[in-house]
């Protein structure tokens, strides 16, 4: 029996000692233990040479410290939280008030679910091939707006934007506000470029959930030829707690085949697909269970690709997977897909929905298999829509 | 006669007292006076309440300080550099060693030259309309990689990338390395969103030249449907010295008509087109004179658009105009256009060129009309291509 008496802090629960995600409270870095948080600054002297890293006011110095420090810290934390008595100075606090846990450097959003890419292709380009010919050769991605990444719980103001009507373009609040349920990878380690997939793994500190809110009417009108911009840049939500990559050791799976060879710079010796199971709740109703194991490109391939041209990977870079969609209807990770472009409404908490209405709340959670039959948790990413500013 | 005895520091020269651009040397912030620099930290006590801002080691605190501080600093600097005797503590130093003068927050690249957009459309999509229907309604843009913005003079390593051949995709050094001659706007002031074009002006600290290096073979294969990514993200060069927006008061012009009304959120009372005249030198030969006054969308409209959905503008955001191309062949701002997709080689320093070869140097400079017939200078952005890493 550990000194932490929390029913959610057992190996049977997703935030038990097998998980130990990091977050930042107004008082500094903390680790999540069940449904409480253990602030690290008051117990920094238990961490030896890592004391400064755990005393910082964001995760960025820890991100920069690299794999060896991350492993050492996790091992020491595991000792401390599973001990029978509390370390001197330790107190547990509520999870409330967690802030964005790191300063986002560059934010890249990929597009690595074949089901999502094909669904969107069918909806946006009904007369063309659903999948473009580059998709099975390149982990397609684009840069998003780092300055509007927000922590889970931040209200999402319905964005204005320009959209096309039969009378020409108009400007006003979006009528097609959507989600994208994604998995995000938080980068760290030394600034580096031209990483192999094996090396890339050493530049990933941990994993969070991402909701890449999207205004589909704005996106559809603006996105050619340079890609999504205003349809995405108003807000991207991430979990307040980042689960270390080390916790996913037994969740590794082989992604589905692409149907063609990939170029050598993208070949993984042992693939980094992950069996992360997402759940999307819309106003409290479970509407989708997107399976991350269905993604065709892994984060290791994504990082190898994005750094292949000499571009550097920096601590704080956030790599999102792209919308996670599986083949089944109830595995789709966006409401664009769930409602098939708005033509097939979804029953949500007793009401019909296509896209998001003001006051709607979306909550995404996830777990992955852990050691000895346990579950590794990814902290929720939640947001409620507030009316457009006047 | 001022105490600064530099033949390049007169009202007849682009870096005379009418210009006064800011940069950062290893010793801190400096202002450019002719072909020398005046470090500000040693004379900080001449700036009253602004002393801390000029003593910083990057421009970011000054960017955050906002329009009133910028004007006050420029007025005080003008007094000091035009005085007959040197302020106590002042020394002049060479321009060498200037570093990236600010930490780039988000980097957005627009696409606001109609000639460029039409040329690229004709070259990349020969069977379609050269200009897409959204272009005259939206300042089209996308997010670039902030982490690979580098200061003028940084060598540009030929990037690797994936490109398509008749035998399928291959990976290796780009064979179509190109430039994009652009004008960049450095943002500051309080974090803000939903700016009108008039308000947007108060969020622009100054102007620099940008070379958005591009690998055209990589770009052509990757860019659908999410836009440019690896074809651009390896490096973007910016001037070491940022000319304050205030210096461009008499350079304002009305942009060419779009051919349709724009939505009210993009209407400028008095347009912020700027008569900046660029020159592109390829291995010392002047190959193009792109006219910025030919751009269809202004920076004020670009900022109003990018913040219209609630996205915040932060100090350190860099807004690039997009390639500056005029209607004439010798006004094109990329070698893709100058060589018409590589089919019409250009004569450069006695050799034929289509795209960049290892060892090539590109230098972009610019001036704009200043008060009383003077010229306002934009500092050069220069780069030399080094061979691809093995």
C-alpha cells in the first residue's frame, strides 16, 4: 500500500502508478496521481541533479534535458509515489487550475489516418479520387498556429470567418464548427535534424490528447492551394497532463500496411504504432471510439519526415497525428465525418446534431494497454463552445 | 554635421538618419547608422524609461512595448544620432556578427502578388485557371516553420526531400532550389485579436526583407491537399536589421484593384500599400527588380484577416508578404518564374541557370521613398548555397 490513498491511484485505474503524467499548476510542475496532483517543487530536494528541472514553472527545461533525464526522473518518481510513506514536504492537491504545460515552439498537424483522409476527400472533392497519390508515400502534414494552442478546459469562442455562399463570399460566425480528435507528441531533447525513425523516438517526451477545432465552411473556401489556415488557427486544445512516452512500451503495434514500399528514410525497424483507444463524448454521450492503432504513419516516421530536409526539431515542438478515424462509422474522429458533411445528423443527448452548437461540450479521453494488464491514461481534452463575439 | 562621420549616414543614402533600423549584435541591441552600428546598451541611460528595453539581448521586449514606446525611442534616437557631439558612452562598431534580432513566435507566409500567384498557377496547374476563385476575396496564406527562420548571411544547406519521378518517388537533394523575394512585417504591441486594418498597423513594429527558400520539386509533390511543408521548412532568411514602420510614412501607395469588392473586415480607409523597390542579385548580377507596390493585399489587410477568427497576434510574429512579382519578366521574385519552370534558363554571371547551384549566392536589397526625396533602406538578406549533407 502506497502513501497515496486515492482510489484512482491503483494499477487497475488509468492514472495509477504505471502512468504518472506531468502537468503545470500555478505553483509549478506536478505529477498526476489518480485524481490528484503531487507538486514537485516542494519535494525538489528528493531529485538530486534534477531538482532545478522539477522546480521550473513550465515543462520546457525538462523537455530540453533529454531522454536520460526523463528516464531518471520517472524512475525516481515511481519510487517516491509507491513508497509506503510520504516523502518529506509532499502534499497532494486537486487537479484544478492546470495551465498549458509547455511553451509550444512549432506546431505541426499531420493527416495520418487513411480513413479520415479518404472520408474528407470524398466529402470535399466528391468528383476526384478520395486519396491523393502522395498520401501513401509521404506523412502529409502542415504547420498550425502555435500561439493559439490552449490547455484543456479553455472555452472555445465560435470563430468568425469568410465562407462562400451562392451570393458570393460572406463573413460571420462559422456554421460548421467541428472537432478533430487527435493524439499529440511533445518533443524534447537536443535541437536536431535529419533524424531516423529510431533517433526520432529520443526526441519525444510524452503524449497528450489534442482537439484541433475546425471551422469547415471557412476551411472549404480558403484551403486551396496553400492548405488550412483560418479554418483551424483560432484554437487547438491539448490535455493539461502529458503522459511520458515510456509508459507506452507495451502499447506498440504495427500500423496497417500502406500498400506500397516506403522510401528508406521512413522505414522503421520495429514500428511505433500505438494501441491508444480514444473516446469522444458530445454533451456527455459517447459518440465515437477512434482507434489510434488504425493510423498509417507513426510519430517516429512523422518526425523523420519533417526533419529530413534539415529542419530542426526543438523542445516544445508539438506534433499532432491528424484526426484519428477508424473504418467504422462510430470510429470517426470528426463530426464532419460522423454527419457525412452535415447530411446525416447524429443523435446527441436527445437532440439532433451535425456540427457544434453554442453551449456544446466535447470531451476526448483515451487509454492504452500498460504492463501486467493495466491501463495507461491520457488526460482528457475538453472544451465548451461559447457564442461568437459581437 | 552629425558626430557620426560615415559617408553612408546622410539623407542621400538609404541608411541615413531617416531610416535607423534595429538589429542585435552579440553585445545587445544596436541601431544601424550608415555602414556602422551604434550599440544601445552602453548609452542606455540616455533613454529614460526605455533604458531596460534598449538594454535587452533581443528585440522582443521592445516589440512587446508597443507603438508609443517605439515612437518615443525613435524620436530620442534621432536626436542622439543627429546631434553635433556624441552622447556619453557612444561608440560605433562594424555591422558584422548581427544575430537573428528577435525570437520568431508564429511565422505566416502570404501569397499576395497576383502576378506571382498567376505565374505559379500556370506553371504548377497548366490545365486549370491560373488564379483560384478565392484569391481576390481572401489574403491567402499559410503557417511556416518559425524554428528555421535564420538571419541573413546564414549558409543555406541544399535540402533533401522526396520528389516524384517517372519511376515513382525518390529521396535525395533537391534539384530545384529556389528563392522567394518577400517583404516581412515584424509584429509587436499587446497580444490582440480581431484587429481592423487600422488597428493592425499598431501591431507592426518594422519591416525586413525575407527570402523564403523553396525546393520546388519537393513542393510540387507534397503540397496537395494541405499546402507547402518540407519544400519550405528547411530555412527562411530575414534581414539582420529591421526598419521601423514609421520610416515608411511617405512610401504609402494604393494597391492595384482586385476587380471585386472586398468584405468590410478587409476594407482600409487609406490603404497600406508600400512603394518598396526590391532588387535581386544572383552571383552579383542584378536579375530582377520586384515592385512591392504591385502587391494586391497589404500587411494591414493580412493582419486583419489572420486575426479575424479570434487568433491572437503576438510580439515576434513574422508576417511575410509572399513572393513579390511584378508583371514584367525582370520583375519576377522567384527563379521558378524567371526561368518559367526551368524551361527558359537565365544568364547569370556568364553562366546559364534555371535553379540554384551549390556555391550560388543570392542577395536581396530594397529601398522605399523617404521624406524630402530621401531613400529608406531595408537591410539586405543574403545567403549562399552549400552542398547537401551526406
